[in-house]
C-alpha cells in the first residue's frame, strides 16, 4: 500500500555567466512585481476598503509592462512573475483566514532569491532541464535520482545568501507505506538532550550554532569593520552567510536522520505541542531554542508520518508532563528548569525529569486517540 504525493527534490547547480545573469534579472523582476502588487493591494484595502483579486493584479502587471519605465519586465519570462502574484494571493488568503500575518515587502538584501516556473516555463527532455529565456540546460549535480518516469510540474530556481544556486523539482511520486509495527514512542524536546524518548534513550543536542560560534563571531567582526557599500563589505557579508549556511546544513541533516529513524521504528509518535514562537521571547533561552530547531523537527515528523502511514499525536502544551509522576499520577509542585531529577512525595519513585515527561506525553497521547 502507499499513496501518490507531490514531492520536491532539491539539487545544486552551477549556471553559466549568461544563465546567472538571466536568473538574477528574473529574481529582481519577481521581487519588483511582488512589491508593486502588494503596494496596490494595501492602498486599495486601506483607502477604498476593497480586496484586489489575482486577476486584477495580473491585469496591472500587463499595464506595467507597457510603461516606459517598466518595459524591462518583458525581457524575462512572464511565468515567474505570474507565480509571484499567485504567492501574494495565497499570502492574503492566509491573512484573511487568520492563518498568517499581513504580507510584507521583499527586501533586496534579506529576501530569499527565487523564481518559480510552471510547465510552460521550462523544457524537460531526457533528464535535461532548460528554463525559459535560456538556450542551454542547467548544469545540475544529480546527488540523487528522480523517481523513474517522473515528470516535473513545477521548477524553482533559487540562490541562497552564501551564493549557492539550487533548483527544486516538484514531481508526483508513489511512496510505499512502511510495514506496521506495535512500537510507540513519546518524545520530550529539550536543550541539553535534543529529544528524550519514553524508552529512556536520550539524543544529545549537537548544538551546531554553538560549535561554530567563534567562527561566526570572527566573520561578523570582520564585516562590521568594512565600509558600507564597499566590495570588501560584500565579500565579508558572504563569509558570514557561508558560516550560517554551514550551521543550517548540518542542523537540517541531523534532524532528517533523527526524524526518519523515529518514523521508521514506531507506528505512533507522540510529541508536545510547543509554542516555539512564544518561547523564543525569553532572551536567556532564545539562542539555544533557535539552535535546537524544534519547529523544523515537528514539520519533518508531520510530513514523514503522513507519507509512510504513521500516526503523529501532539499533546496539549499546558499538560504538566514534567511535574506529573508517571508511576502514580501525583502532580508535584513548582519545578524550575534546573531541577533535572526529582522524587515523588506520594510513591517515592525517583524520576529523571525528561524521561518522565516523555512517558507522560506517550500516555496522554494514546489516551487522546
């Protein structure tokens, strides 16, 4: 058994100077069109009290292309520009449905540079991918194979802050369900141990950001000394970005391996419904919480469980998993974070704080079924 799902495969590629220039122009045009459409939508909403549809935004794009000052928009593929308008439309739909904040303008320096091409914006022949307005296929490093017979429906070209080029290829593929198992596990997220399992196992927190903190601080000091707008400052900013990229890559790799293992070994995974957004407001713990990347881990568990036929249960964040005795059910009093081991006053059982919390999460999750 299994299911057909849409799955993105991301690869690094090395563009020719002409391809790099074309993509850079496209990124800039996508950002410009997005920002102008957002500006018009905001004006219409605040001044006239009306909502602007995607169709109206698309008509505005056609008008902009006809003006002398924006005629350069005709030089790039229209597909990424239209896709940018569709993403803005989705952003407003999420805002009005109270699922997200109001859309913000894209910054030239801070925004992720990307351009999305639908089927009419690229050519796919015998494993060679050629984007619109280009004569040569991209030089892609095929680090893993695409599913046999897969036909890309959407392609996204991007460049990260470290200057690396990537292409994400969205395809429909069949994913087989994993064999069912009786194993279940409760998970407690932490900072000393990234996760503690109800089995008693503790997975150490690699602390990727802390391990590279000296290197990052040195690169940031060098950046602060460079004159604004200078070529040396651009080079120094690139060095900082490369350190950040190294940290993010290692963190993502570790989380993929951990979550894949949890999903493969267990039929049901129970986690705590943490509010990371509120937790990072604690300035004493914000850096460590961000380094742990609990939100990323949960996201990976969600889609991997859905793919492979596993069950993921989230226990209410206010459930007193750490203070509740997993042996007799007695709730202890105030328990600061520095208390890592405690004894139940009712039954006398000694608890490791994290293991006890993982066991309680598992029990509460199974009870909610």
